[in-house]
C-alpha cells in the first residue's frame, strides 16, 4: 500500500530525480510533468516507477496538465527555477501550482528554496541576480502563508553537482576544457563553502513527508560538508587524476573579465560568508541524517566525473 502520492516539480533535475528515487523505494507514488517526455532523465524516472504527464512547452504554465497530474496527490515537492528575463514569473508559477494543489486536495508542501544570500552583508539589491534571490524570499513567504495542513522549507547549500556537467560550465566557465577554476572570492582559496549532496537534501525532504507533524513549520538550512575552496579543487584533482587547479582573481582582475566569466565571478562574490548561514550544530545533532562528503560524492558519481573532465590533461607522475 502506498504511503501517499507526491507531485514532484523539476523531477528530471538533480534534486528532483534524487528525491523521486527515495520516495519510490519508500513506497510513495510519484507524479511529474515534463516538456521532454523522451529524454533520458524522464525515461529513467519511468523505469523507477514514477508516473509521467507530458506537458506543453509552457511547462508550469500548462494548467490542464498540472491539474491532471495533481489529481489524487497528497503531497507536493516544490522546486522551481528562476526566469532570468522575468524573475516575477517564477512567483506567478508557484502561485498557480499551489492553487491547483489545494484544489486537488494536497495536504502537505515542502519547498526547496536556497540559502538566504539576501541576508549577507555584501548583498546588492541593484545587482542583476538580486531579483532572482528575492523571488525565493517571496516564495517562502507565500508557502508559509498558504492554507496547506503542513508546510516545510529546506534551504540547500552549494550543490556538489555544480562541479559536474551540465552545471559546471555555468559556475566555472572553461573548467572542463582547461582544468582551471576561476575564483573571485576575497579570501581566495581560504573561502569556506557549505557543499551539499542532493541525496542528503532528498532524505531530509523524505523525512518531512514521513513525519509531517514534526516537520510542519520548519525552515532548515541543509549542507553536507564545509570545505575551503582550495580543498575542493584539490579533492577534484586527486579524484580525477587530472591537472585541475584554482586561480584566484582580485577585484581588479574581475573587472577586466567579460560575459559569462564575469557573471560567474560576480555570482561567487555573492556567496561569500555562505557557510555562516548553516547551523551546523543543529544540522548534525538534530537531523539523524548521516551527511555525505564531497569525496564520497565524486566516488558515487564516478562516471559523470570522468565524462565532465575527460578533456583535461592527466597528471603526469
């Protein structure tokens, strides 16, 4: 007998697919929509036993498909992505999903937000990324004020998946070709980041669905391991056996960069102090989850690691 039916948004993504796996092996039914029903990610979820609802190109604006997919669902996992062209569009989509979920009789929602970078001292409201980050803040408020019987919010740290394809080239342009990671952190390789394994986040979300009364009203920052940027690069070098290195740019050097590289470096600057937004004591002592490490993650994702850095020169010993 099923423990319930969960509608998982972004099910074909990094976190969504990890959660779908955890839900299915724990006897939940999973519904998901996708604009790419023949993609490898969608077919993999179907093989697991998830139920797919192909949507139109409008995705989460496709109300008929969402309405059908939400039928008989008891839980909602909300994990939406920002629109760079119109940050308010994500908020509109969330309101639509929540409204349709309530009509369908969903009792519990768990929202995957992000660590609140808008609380950091260097947050710049006029920066291009500010509306994207503030949209998450607004969505958290909408979830908290919703009329669901139970709600919870998780705030994942910096995903370990950002160092693998397809995410790494957005975060560190050129790294998969040259092995060089450009960093704009003021503290250089000493900057500390709270890395998170998507599997750990999925387990937290699963526990919220399994214990809704306990999880209700909780907002928790989730990370797996706190590492210096220099140590992250070194672990990548050792695990891959490739010539991976970090180059730490000054503010003046960042000013001379352009395009995607400049955007990535400025994005990194906005993460300075991110580790301080995680209550590590509460996380380790109160969660009951055995958190993973970056090295373990790379070992588990060995095939993806090899594919990501196949063009980088091997270390000569």
